[in-house]
């Protein structure tokens, strides 16, 4: 059901750019990776907000990841942001809460969050935000990651857990 709700937002590539920031995944053999651009500002075909009756903020995209032979898939909420980490976190949490109830998985979906910031200054998160991220997504670098666009970070490695 969840992938059905997301399907109008599917784009035919595994790269996305917003605010001059690009995120991509190069699928490896045996991997299924799908990018769903859910914010209608970036994707006029997106019907997610309407389908869920959402009136709040929404993140840029949801990335689906499955490695052949694994029982557990991953849905990663991705936000590309110029500099406002708190806004990015709010967008991801509101989207997560709206979609979490639609998941038909029986504990086989791993929820993840990935924020890519376009600034060079150090990333600072208050302890309350870290606590919320841990509660929703688990440990840092396993369930959630906040990184800068100039870092040698990769969404693909984050999804793979490497």
C-alpha cells in the first residue's frame, strides 16, 4: 500500500537536485533503488500530500532500497537544505509520521533519515533533536545521518549500512 501511495512520485533516475545540492545512488548489482520526489514544488505529479491529507511540511524525497536476498527493505526520508537543519528535521519528521501509519510491512521495513546540508560550517544539533532522531530512526550513521554536500558522504553507502 505504501509504495502504491508513493508511485505517482517515482522518477526514472536515482539522482535528485534541489537548492543546488545533489544526492544520488549508483545501484550495485542486485539492488533495487527508487527515488520518489514527494514535494509537489519539485514534482508537480506528486499527489502524496493530498492522498494523506497532509497540511504540514514535507521532505524532498523518499528513497526505497532493497538488496536482493534480504528480507528487510529500507525507506529513507531525504531532505536537501541550504542551511536550516531544524527545518529539515521538521520536514522529515512530519513526513515520517504521515507515512508510518501507511506501512503494510510486518517489521521488515527499516526507516531511515538523511539530511544533506549545503553549508561548510560545522553541523550543530541540539540534544533534543538527537533524542528525537534516535527514537524514530535508531542510532546515528545507521538509522539517520546529517552531512554536508562537500563531505565525501554517499547516500548509497548509508542505505547499504557501509
